[in-house]
């Protein structure tokens, strides 16, 4: 069964600065087992307070368009929630009760993983349509690319390990070769620096734009990733390299990150890697099962990221569902998918979590369906994981019309 959550459309409201426009914000901070957390620190801007012995707090605020609520407590993962004034203003009394806010305890071997969706900083970022502003200028590329992701950095940096799908080749100028396809992307090398500065630890290249400019674009992409020391998997100069996992240690646990694109593509040469040709890792059924089993046999917590399904659809395709479940059956501990550019559902399959589409994380598409996306937090305990989906917590990040979905996995 696919689990679904409702989305709330958030509207940005003008800043209200009148001294008499005050709001009383209250809530209760609890553990994942619903026990109150005393002395937790609550901070919004320059205003701060600590929770009582029962986990309760309240603070008086001037009314603003956006409230960024930072919560921290000793031996717990700190969290940030963003609210618009529009979604909080549910009464005429000026008193807003946020209810229970959950913090997850830090324990030996427990890690917090964060996942974002599709990322590119090319095309309309530098050459916008109509009267939209230019967001990346030639003379200020480094500053501009960091500005694009700066508001998400506090959320990314909460994680022990954060990953996104880099759906673009990287080059400082238009590559010399171009695949015979209608839509191709390349983003400036500073994109990688901006992601790294914001807290991203790894990118998957297993997607249908990682070979847009053929070998010249792939070469400049891999060079940029290596220059900025950004780990990756999901593509390579040949099939063996593309199907390699990125292996890393997180909080003493050994992890493997795999990335795939679900189809070879009709253009020639194809977008997937072959024995003597570069490209993305082909996420065929056999390749997924073989590579996941390889990592599991090496006693690694294995995360499979897959690029598939139809764009702008609210349901995953049967092929995507089949292949993600095949990854779980082969021993993967978590399966993450993207490509539709819109958020889709979640499923707990055989005790493991599947996220069918994260939506866009950084992209130049600006129409209604693509404005809803997710950043996914997953807590994992150890290499011998027994998963329990405890709760979904949904908060709006209205600055960028993105949503945070927080999944507790123990």
C-alpha cells in the first residue's frame, strides 16, 4: 500500500512589523516515544526559550511572513521547522498551539540521512524566460549558486549524510558534443561548490541527463566532482565504473550508495554506460539485483536510488515499483526514486521504506505541480536494521515552496 500525505499550499505574505502585531506561539517537545523533553532550546530569530519539565514552551513573537523554528536538546538530533504566518493564523486570539514536536534521540550507530530530489542550476537560471529575474550571472556565479540553496542549508546540515540527484552535467561552457535529444542540461562547476557548502555529502548521477553532452560533458562533470571532492555514483566512463557503489562510513556503520537510470534511451549513442562507453548506470532488473546483492554481501547498509516513472504523474509506473521492490528483495535497506519532478507516494514494503518520487530540489521549472516537493529525513539504527515507520511529520518550507517529510526509522 502506498502511503500518502496531504499537501498544503503556502502563500508568502508581506512582513508585518507593527509592534502591536504580536502572536503567542506554544507547543510541546517530546521524544519519539512521546515522553516530554525538558530544557530543550526553542529559538525563532532573536527570541528564545527553554521547555518546562513537561516539555511545554510558549513565546511571544512579532508577526512575520515566515517563522523558522530551531529546536535542540542535549543528546537529541536538532530540528528546524518553517511555517508561514498564513498556516499558523488559525484563530483571532493571536494564540497558536503547534501541538507536539518530536525530537529523535542520538544513540550509538543511529544516523540521520537526508534526501533531496532533482538538482540543476542551468538553463533558465542564467537565461530566464519572459520577465523573470536572472539568478545566475557570469560575473557572480559562485555567490549566486550559493544563494539559490542557502535557505535549504539549515535543513541539509542537520543530517549525518545528505544526498541529492544531480540531474545535469557540469561544465564551465557549452560542451563540444551534444546528445541527439530535445532537452539537454549543463550547470556551472560552482553548482557543486554550492551544494557542498550547503551540506550535501553525495550526489547520484543515475539519471537521463548525466550523458546529455556525451563524453565531453561526462568528463567535465566527473572532473568537477573530483575537484570539489563531492562523492558520487550512478555514472562512469564505462559500465563497470557506473555500477560501482559509493562506499562510506557513517557513525561507524558501513554504507553503500547506488544510483541508476531506468531506461537506456532511444537516442544513439544511448544514455547508459556500456563496456567501452561512458554514461549512467542502467537500472535494469538484473543490474539492480546484482549490484545490491554485491553490497549486502559485504555487510553494508545499502541505499538504492532509481530514476524512473513518467514525468508529472502522481503514481509511480509499474516498472519503477517492480525494480524498487526488487532492490528491497535483494537486500537494500532503503529505496529512493526521482524523475517525475513531482512528489509521489511512499510505501513500507517488507519492513523497508520506498520513496517513489522526491520531486524537484533545485530546478528551473515553475508551474503548479512542480512547486510541491520533499526533503526526506530517515533515521537508521545499524547494519542489522529492523525498520519501524513511526510517524510522518509534515512542515512547510514556504521560502522555496518545498515540504519536509520526516520519517523515523529504527
